[in-house]
C-alpha cells in the first residue's frame, strides 16, 4: 500500500486532514469520494485537482468514487458563492453526467476487474425517492441549527457584507452532502471524503452524520484552492473557463494556457497536474532555474497535461500551431491547421475579405497589400517592402511578380500575409 498522504503532501495538494486519516489508509484498501456538481457537460481545469486526488488515491491502491451531484446540482452549493446558482432539470443533469464520465475515464480506471476500480455514482439516485418528511426526520434531527450556522460557508452568506441572504434550499445543502457521505459509508464502505478547502464544513457535517447515525468513523481531507501568483483567478482566460472538452476550449488554447504560466506557478502546478516523480520534478526545476528563458517547466507541464486531457496527436498539433507565430513554421505547417485552430492562432490579427472570384482570376501582390486589404498604406510602400524581401505569403517570401491565386489558399479560405517578423494580416476568401 503506497502512502497516499505522503504523496499528496509533497505535491502541495494537502490543505487539511482529519487526525488518524493516514493511519486509516495504511491499514488496508479504503474507499474515498470527491463530489462534482454537473452544472455543465464538461469539466474545467478547476475540477482537475479533485480528479488528480482520486487518481493518486487509486494509484496508492485504494478505490475512488466520483460522485456526480445530480441532487446537489439541483440545489447549488453556497460554499465560496455570493449568489444562488441556477437549478437544472433531470434530463440536463443526466446528459452532463454521461459527458463527465467520459472525461473522467481518461484519468480513472472504471473498467478493470481490480478491487479498486473506480466507480461513478449520482446522488440523485438515492435522493429522488426521499420525501421531505423522511429527510427532516431521519437526517435533519441529528444535526443542530447551531452546528450548521457555525460553518464558514453559512456565516459568510449571512454576514452583513453579503449582497443577499441565503435561501433555506442552500442552507440545507450541507445536510444533503452530509447524507451522501452517510449513504456511501453504508452502501460502498466509503470512509473518506475529499474536496477543496472551501468544502471542509460540508465534509465534516458528513463525518458527524456517520458518527451520530451509523456509529461509525469517517474522515475528511481537503486540498488548497488553486491560485495564481499574480492574483488573477486560476482556470480562467479572457474567454472564460478553460474546459476539458475540445469543442469548448481547443487543445491549442488549452496548451497555450499552461505554456503561459508564470515561473512561480509552473513550479507549483507541475507537482499537482502531472504524475512526474519527485526526482524528475526536482531535476526539471533545477534546470529551469538555471535557464528560465527556455521555459522548460512550462513546456513540460503543458505537454503532460495536454496529452492527459486530449491526446499525443492534439499535443503535436498544438505545438505546431504555436510554432506558426513564434517559430520557423512553413507553408505546409500552415495548411495542416484546421479552420478553428487557424482562427485561434491569429485571433486579434487584422483581417480583410476578398471575393473568391477575384482570387480565381489572380491578383498581383502589390494590389493585395494595399488596395485589396489596406495592410500597407500605399503601392509605393508595398513595392519597397517587396524589394527589401520582407513580405511573405503563407510564410514564404515573395517578389513583386507574385500573383495570388487559389493554390495559395489555406483550408480553401485563408491567406496569411506577413511584413517583417511580427506584422501579420489574414485574408478571408468569401
């Protein structure tokens, strides 16, 4: 049995843990769960720490449960929130659950015959037939209002600084989550719940229910909430969440997010979001500190996590796409980019449209640079740039005799112009 607590401690993934947890886990194979609210049909990278905890738990010889909160997702967890969230219907929750399971299966082994194979459970399955009267009689009577009011998640929402109060629905959230732990304790022999540090209050309510109703002993473990050194929110870009679903966040943008991590954050993230050994990480960190301009940590972090979430092929395409702007990419490299990736690589680059019929006839490069696009201010400036050999079409240098035609189209619809090293312009052919 591998020491799970030791592993997550050196990786910086341990915030708080109930006394006796380490000894409990070293005795035999144990069962633990992490809850995920299925508010979307994809996980985002904010969920990854909990998923990595489950994976390390499984690698340590224990059995992980991923709990999709179909019931709790209908309520909304007040922890860390200032407003009540929108409630979802059952059909949406079921769709989201299936999509999430597909993503989790890239990390957790659900299919093997091993005793510690992962399982996906949904608390809606055991909460849907629970009547309100049964719940307040069988669960609510065991936890006092004083106990519930003492939780930070409740106190913050009821403080004078809160913009709005807290509904009874949200107030009962910790009881519903606590009952999940009790149910899994009884049904799956689950003795540990893990989650973010903002979940400590909800998790310990569960351990209390296990103690008071089942007369058992259960444990709690939380990981730190991931932050960025510059104070901005982890897992967010200008476009919103960084999702695991390629249709929501492309592998290129996903790769770029990790590649653009600061040195301080990269040292922290490579321990949390990869399965590299302590020795490998220490050696890599040492090399990075000797030559930080090479960004060895960021590159390795981005590579490992992109392959883990997407695939080796997606990583290679993302690296290729990154090289378009910053490396020695060729026309062939450009032509291999799909439309979505091409537009993402050149997001923010000035664009102009030219009718396909004009391209079919052929347009002289001077007219392309000035009259047709306005990329350069005059024909004279265009000719001087061409004479100076500083104009490229699709990464290939051209002269004043060049004529733009359909053979130059990328994906049958784009042309990339470049003046010097850093000035780009995209032609869209309609």
